[in-house]
């Protein structure tokens, strides 16, 4: 979304749709993590986007035996995409980016190489383990 929107109702609808999408995403990842027996916790991140204004989104922390991964929503308005969510590992400091494109999440390495696999529970399990290894 790179268009400039000034209508307050449209901005509110876009913000609500994005925050709902993020909440749904985080709920799904949390369910996947719990199915693996991994502990989870949440916090809130305040985001300020020029076009959407200020809003809050959930951040999910998942504890694996080898470390933690944090699911961090970045923004709706990113160049060439419809949203971005990062998955960062601690203490390894590895990261992948999920970029929204055509209603799907595309997985990219930190150096913008696409992984070319669908975003699903298996992708999350593998990424969480690989990022914390």
C-alpha cells in the first residue's frame, strides 16, 4: 500500500483491518507453538505509521529449548507489499521477514532472498528451530 489516503474513515478501516490481520496471525502462530509444547507470552508494541497513524499490535514471544523467537509486526505500509511481520531469534539474532503479497505471506531472509515455501505451521516449526540453532 503506497497510495496516500486522507479520508479518516478509510484510514480507520485500513488500521482496523491490519490490526485484525495481525491479531489473527499471532493467534495462529501461538496455537502452532503451543501444539509443539513451546511456552508463549505476549506484549504490546506501539506503532506509528505516517498513513495509518498510531496503533498497537501484539508481539508474541515463543520459548524453544534452544532459545526464543519473537513475532514482531512491523507495519502495513511497506514498499511493494501489503504488510510486514518479522520473526527474530534470541540469543542468535537471526531474522526472517514475512511480506504480505496477494493475500499470502512470503518468507524472505534478512538479505531479501525468498525462501519459496508456503507460510504454514511446518514452515514456522522449521524456521523457529533453524533461527534459534
